[in-house]
C-alpha cells in the first residue's frame, strides 16, 4: 500500500506537470488509454478472460470513476496538490455514508461521529487555504470525492460478485478511455510531441500499477492497516508540492487534513462492511 500511495502521489504530480500543455480531459484520456494497454497486456499474459456478465456494474463503476477523475485532475491543476488529493480522499467518508443510504446498513453512532470529524476537517481545509476564486474548485474536489465513493461502492460490489481485480481495472480504463475521448472531441486538442510521450505514458503506468498494488494490498492485508496507509498519499503529495511548486500549507490546512485522515481511519475501523472490503 505504501508503494501504491507513492505511485498515486507521483501520478498527481505528473498530472500537475502536464496541465500547462494539456486539458484535464486530455490527461484523463491519455492516463486511461496507456493504462488500458498495460492492463490488457497483463491480462493476456495471465490468460484472464475478459468476458463478464456483470457489465452493468462495470459500467456504473467506470462512469462514476471517470467523472470523479475528470474533476480530480481539474482540481490538481487549480489547487495545491495535497489539498486536491485530500478532497478526493474524502471518498472513504462518502463510502461510509453511502453504505447507510444506499445499502441500508444500520447507522451507528461511532460511525456518525467519525463522519462528523471528517466533514469538520473538510470545512477547516477549504475555508482557510482556498482563495475566494478557488472555493468552487474546492467544491468540485469534494464532488470528486463523492463520485469516487460511488465508484468504490461499485468496486466492493464487483468483488462480492467474484470479479478479478485486474478485470475491474481493465474495464474501468476502457470506459474512461471511451468517455474521455468523447469529452475531448468537443474541446481543443493539443498536439503531442515526442518529448510529451514519456510524461503521458508514465501518468498511465503510475496510476495503473498503483491501482493493482492497492487491489493486492486490500486482498492480502488487513483492511484497517491498508486503509490507514493509503492516506500517506497526502504526505507524499505535500512533499512533491513543496519540492516542485513551493506550495506551503498553513497550520489550519494540516489540521483539516489530519481530521480527514483520522476520520477515514475511524470509518474503516468502525464500519463492519468496510472491513469486508476486497
């Protein structure tokens, strides 16, 4: 999970580096397209079948994840890297809430307290660290977390249906590639030079291997430990932001991020269903 967290942070930093040259939609397309090629090669080598009867679940997971990624990539370009990633990581809080509202699980008081802590962290993070013109970008980042929570709920459902993790990643990249291709057709397309290819390929590779490492970690490790280590992505991202863009976060920002991390860990520990995550 630590390797996955580092790779997710690398992907975020690479997206931010590519933002001056490509739109968010283009970056989502290239990330998904090159990721699709990598996963297909791995599927072919492992002789895992692509056929599935659960196409509707893959479709919902792919569409919600794609829109979440579009918003997330936009926020990476508009906000400090650690702030954008923290808002996206509210997905675990929304997942806990969705399991109650959608899956009709019993709402326990400890879980509600952990969610309250998380949203208090969101308020603290948004209020002092975002300029007035960045507030709406912050709300878009929060929306990316909500949609990522929907995608995670679908991933959990696919796991219960017995779908292999590599097949889930493949169909997500396939749907994201097609959806983002349609999206960018109505936008300005930027020319790709040979010097751009290493960046675009590395974005796809880092994201894909991060997903595979994360899936492996959740399948073989203790969910609470793995879920807690996932938040190290925020720390890695803060270091990248400081190193490459000289982004300094205020004490209030770190407090807000800390509350979101604590809330996410508590949600993992206190929610029985999340402990069954595959």
